[in-house]
C-alpha cells in the first residue's frame, strides 16, 4: 500500500520548488542514421517524424496492426554541425526490445542504419523550476523535446527540454562527472518514488503500468501528444483514425481522488458494474491519495466509484493540478 514518508515529502518539495536529479541511464536508447531515417520511422510510429527539424523532437507510439500500443518513445532530430545527422530514440527499458525488433525487421530496403546506444549513453533527468539554471540551458526553447548540443563541466552533452525540466544526455563514461557537476550547480538527488508523484499529478501514463498492449492511444488521452492525423500511413493507422473520426472510446484515462490509499490493481466498480482497475496509485503531498486508471466511459468525471478493499474514489479530469 502506498504511503508518504517524510523523506519522499522532502524530495517532492525539491521537485516543485527547486531542482531534483535522478539517473535514468537505464532507459533504452537507439539511433537511426541514413538518408531515409525519417521516412522509414514515419511509417512505423504515430507522429510526424518527417516534419521534425534539427533541434526538434516529438513523442510517439508504435502499434500493432490493430492499433494497440506496443510501446512509446521520444524521437529527437540531431543534426549538429560536423556530425552525421541522426534520429535519437529513447523508450522504457521494458519496451526496448520490441522497438529494436521493429526497426531491425522493417528497415530492410531503406537507407537506414540502426545503432545501439543504451549502454553507451547516460541520461540524467533534472526536474523542477531550477532545472534550466542548473543545466545551463536557459536558452533552450520552451517546447517539450527541443534540444541542443552543449557542455557540462567540459563534457559534451545534449540538453533536452521536458515537460518538467531538462534531460541531460551524455557519454556513459562521463555520467559520473556530469552528475557531480549538476549537483555542484544546485541539483539535489531524489528518488524515483518522488518523481512518480509528479508524473501522476500531471496525468502522464507510463507504459506497462497505466497503459499496455490492450490500449489504443486515444483511450489514454495520447492523441494530442503522440498522434498526427495529417501524415502518411503507419502501422495501426486505420484503427486509430477510425476511432478518432467515427467512434467513441469505451475507456478513458482518468485521475482518481481516493478516500484512502489503495493498491495498484484494485477493482473499480460503479453500481454493480466493474469499470476499471487502479494503475499508478500513490500519495501526493498536494492532493492526498491519488491514482490513474483506464475507466469505462460511463464513469465520467465527478462520479464516485467504489474501490476494492473499501475505499471510494472521485473520478477527475487530468492533470490533477487542474482539477
């Protein structure tokens, strides 16, 4: 059962008032080079890859032919002077193999080269209002996924704008030195537990926990962030487009304000009907016990649902900060 410790509450204050640092080097990382890297990837994922300009990026999903999510990823268009242009991809480690297999299988016939970067690159995440100052990235465009080459303590890095701060991508051998420099510049180490509170408050689903291979992007509220309806064809497009233009999802990703902490997987009922199960579930210093869940559309915002184990929950729109 999720609880809020004094240590996590203290880290949360750092994340909301200053700058916290967490090492996410374990994330899966790949790179694509070659003249057809953009057109190839555009046919495999949901967002507009061909429209990416140097220094830009996007969030996307890769799907089955039936439009169900196999995973999600960030795509960055890196075209630095003097370097070979490439698309940088990163995804949750649990979905790395699926992404790698997809690229390796379908790149045949394209001028595309696939490079493994998971072990070769470190990734340090800065979260909080002080993140840009700590990273020396005050000039980074405000758009999420905007990025540029830079240096930290003399080490080459890539500074990437996120929705809550800045990611710092570096060579794996430089990770310890870059981390030490960021801490010296004012960052404070924080735990994954504390950063998860920020993610859930913002209503950002995590693949494998809040969404999975039964989820269509629209159900998870990802169309605006991850799907282009003006680009060319891609795997799973027919289902995604049909649901968007003609249908209504049976489920929606919602926030839940719980009467008391409840475990992930707890069944949600409205009257006699099961309408979902808790996914991410934790205690927020700002909102108390909260959770994310894919719930059936009859459980509209404002409804009270029963939670297995005795709690109740109010269904709310995401993000929680706007509730």
